[in-house]
C-alpha cells in the first residue's frame, strides 16, 4: 500500500516539478508520512532516485522547444554538480534543521516580490551576456545546487526566480533552463546518497515511472500555455511552500 501511495505522490510531484519546480513539496512529505521511522537521508535519497528521471525527461522536452544558451548553461551545470554533491555530503553529517525557520521567510519575500512586480518574467529580455551571464548563472548553480543537496524544498522555484530576476528571462525560458540545473543537482545528490547507502532501490523503479509520466504531462502543459501559465503555477507552488514550511517550522 505504501508504494502505491508514494507512487501517486511521485506522479503529481513530477507534474508540478516539470512546470516550475517544487515537486519535493509533494513527494518528500508523502514519504515521511508513509515511512515515519526512516532516516531523512534515506527518504531524500529515494526521492532523488525518482526526481532525476522526471527532471531529465522534462529537460529534454523543453530543450527541443526552447532555445538554450549552452555557453552559459554548461558551466552552470558544472557548478551545480559541485554544489549539490557538497550539500548532499553535508546533510549526512549536519542536521538541516536550522533552515526550517528561515525558509518560509525567504519564500514569502520571493512571493511578495513576484506579486508586486507584475511585469516580472512576462517578456524574455536577457539583461546579461557573455562572461557576465555565464558567471552569474554559475553562481546561481553553485548556491542553489548546494541547497538542493542539503535540504531541497523549493529548489526548482528558486532556480526559476533567480533566472527571471537576475538574468531577465521570462518564466517559460527560466523554467526550461532551470530544469537542466535541477537535473544536475538531482544527479549529483543521488550519486552521493547512493555511495552512502541512502537509496531504497526497490522503490526507485515505480517512483521513477510515475514521476516521468507526471513530468511529461506537466511539460506539455507548460509549453502549450506559455509564460503566463508558468507564472501562475509558480505563484501557487511558492504559496503552498510557504504554508507547508511555515507549518513545519513554527506550528508542528
């Protein structure tokens, strides 16, 4: 029964993740509810074993329809790998509990800024170019990659927001580029969790299949409905993240 429930959660997580990130908001709590006595590192590792496939399929679908600036993205993918590997190692040594009270406050700031700037992410007008854009994207990859490996909730949403705010991308292009960085962070974290023995491989296949199916549907909807749709989902996901992380931090 547990694997059926978490597989359904994985499909929904893949759908949300493909559009704007934040699938961990769905799958990780579902796994904690289904397996309350399991160590967090194992649940995080098993989550990554599913998310990496859904994110990979979504990144491939986006790359066929949205122009990717590879000169900018390839170095950023490298720094994301480094950051995520370091973060995944850190969570096996240090508790991430100190982030619980800080995260909802940061997310609230992201939401308020997005709502106040109604034109934010509406038009694709990159404000940086060449080396400056590459270095900025690489810094984003390193920072959010570490966060993804260490803690995780809202990683895709942070990638999208920073690409929109710092690089001047619209929400659709930001989501497409964020998928590639999120794929790198998922892969690096999964490798570390695997080496540490924190992955339930017997759950990996059904979770991955469900995540891929949800991801394919989410990517199709994002490409079909465009920037406005992605922005609306972004606002909804960040709002839910604030409620969930706020509850965990201050009321639970």
